[in-house]
């Protein structure tokens, strides 16, 4: 069983949001903007909702974790 400190550290790590760059693949990638999410799958869902993407567009959606300068 993990200690209380390990559990708290794990929860903080899981809750940390990262910035993700969202683009739609076409002949050239079309950049939409950035979204926040703890992982790639969550970022894809956030981008689809924020930018109102159809199912076809969502299949061509690419999210890449942005460089963080903090």
C-alpha cells in the first residue's frame, strides 16, 4: 500500500494539465489552437469539443504536446 505522500504526489501528477497544439491534417496541417489536458486522449476530446469537429475531422486531428517554458 503506498504511503500518504506517494498517493498525494501521484494525484498531483495525474491532475497536472499540459498544453497541447491541435492541428487537422490536410494537404498541409491546419493549425487550430491550443487546448489543456493531462494526456493526449483528453486533449483530443477537448479539441474536438472546443473547435466543433465532425467525426471525419476528428479522425484527422493531431495533438502534440507544446513546449513548456516554466
